[in-house]
């Protein structure tokens, strides 16, 4: 598709194609072994996601930039056709999945939301990518506006529950207690949980376990053999024991 030239009103144009390609994904260790150049080598006019923009980048952890310095050097050396930056929907989503016992960089803030905001919307990082680096920076609007955001997937029942269950840390990482108490915020859930702490506890224990149980049931249900009764309605065969 990226090689197809469009004819419009007697003029030609070629699409500005961006590829999210991390081969040898899903092989173990692909995050570090990938060159993120496979498509560019085949199609020099194309653009690829660079190594710092994939979800495995977590700048809220200690020594993150130290561990990724080689990738920063690669951006400088041959990143002209990379999509750069690290504050996008994928990396932000992964940030809310971090264990609260992780090696968090508390130099970025005194609370988890402060750490999150200063890690993904960092003036030094913005200056690096927008002022001195080749490539095309891509920042997520919710990152630059520092607004709470989580990810839902409602296009299927296969991964939908898994995805929302992974947002269990949303209230811890993205919502300050004072923000939760605003009269216009979280109108439906704040009537049941008076504080962010109680809501976070409900998510991290009861809610998460329920979602995991439901997810397990769906996965089991989808892999059961099907039979057809006299009404021609497919039914699942439930095996007991």
C-alpha cells in the first residue's frame, strides 16, 4: 500500500506511510534485539516507530534513560525516518501497569501521578526530541495535557476484559486524591466509593479478581466444542469433572 501512487486532479502523491514493526517480535528479547529498521531498509521513503516509542519504554523508573542511552544514540545516528519520543498511548498505558513496588524514580515527583506526568511530559526529553533529534516526534495529547487516561477495548470479548483488567493501576498512577473529590469528577463511581483510596482498593482486589475470573470463563467458553440441537441453535458442550 505504501508504494501505491495516488492520482488526484492530474497530480500524483505517495502516502506518508508509518509502520509499527518490531521484528523479531514476538521472539523473546525482541525489545533489545530489534533494529527497528527492517521496513526502512526495504522502503527507504517509509517511516517506522523508533525504539523509544514502543510500550516497553517506562521512563518513570530509575535509570531508564541510562539503560536506553544506546537507543538515544541510534536516534541521533540514523533516526531520520523514525517516529520518536516516548510519551504516547502505548508507553503511557504500560506506565500504569507498573507494579507499585517497582524501582520508581521519586526524583520526578512526590506522588505517583506526579511521577507519571513528569516522566512522560518531561521538558528535557521534549527539548531533546523536538530540538536536536532527527525523525518525527509523536506525543499523545493526554500526555502533553497531563490528563488522566486509560485504555478500553470494546471491539471483541476475547481480549476486551484482559485489556481493561490491565488498567487496574489507573487510579494509583493517574488520579490524585484531590482530583477524585472534585464534585464534577467521577460522578457515578464516587457515589459508591467516597475516596480515591477506597476506589483504588476495589479495583486492585475485588474488581481485578472478578475481571480475571470472567476472562478465564470466556477463554474456557470459546474453546469448548460446539453441538447443534433441533432448533439449529449452536450450544456449547459443558464437560464436567
